[in-house]
C-alpha cells in the first residue's frame, strides 16, 4: 500500500478495528456515544499506533481497543467514572508493547526511518509519503516511563489522565 494517510483515515481505521470486535462491536459504539472523550482517546490512539503494528500475531490497534472495551465492561455495576478509568488504563497498558517493538517506515530513498514515538506513527508515515512499515521485536526493551509519557501525552488530555487515576510518578519509579 503506497497511499497517503490523513486524519479522516483515523476515523475509518478506528471503525474497522471496532468492527473486528465481533461480539463487542455494538458495545464499543455505545461506549463512545456515552463517553465522547473516550472516542477521542481511541481516535488519537488509532493515529498513534495505526493498524500496521502486529505483535505476536495480534494487531495492536484492535488488541488495545478490544482490551479497553473489555475493561470497561468489567465494571458493569460500578459508577461510570470507574468504567471510563478502566478503559483508559487498558489503552495505557499498550505502551508496554511499544517498549518491546521496533517500528520503521520506509523512506522515499528506500531507507528505514525508526519510529521514536515523538509523533504518531501515522504522522511519520505521512511525512515519508509511505505506508510501508517494518516491525521487529527489540533485543533490549525501552524503559516504560518515557514511552508511556509520550504515548499518553498524545492520546489523552489532562482531564483524561485525572479520570484514569494513572500516577506517572509510580510508573516511572517502578520501571
């Protein structure tokens, strides 16, 4: 595939990921109707990881959305903020996979530009005008703290982080 990706593609890519959640696809759409902020998080997550990252036989985008929906549903009788918190934490957990994965985008010159998480993967692909991505497992894991900070700073607002209850100081200390 050698076509440019733009922000409208993020919506389509997210919808495709949701449709792949066979038993829970309607639930995912209901969650996003109830919590527009979670939809925005999912949309930014889609732009950050794209559907081009497969790790250990699973698509990271679909895996993250599926786990977030399952986490949300695991609190059926809890207050709505607990459900949203579970959703956000499940998305945040995907950063650990990024620490184990090395992704590169093929440049126009045929070289591989390593994705360093400073911008969404979709933006790096746009910059190089390519949709060719190489995914490898890292020999040495990246530390979770810095990757999680970059990841969350893109996909979440401060309000989202407050709601999630994620304590970055604890994450960085535990790494």
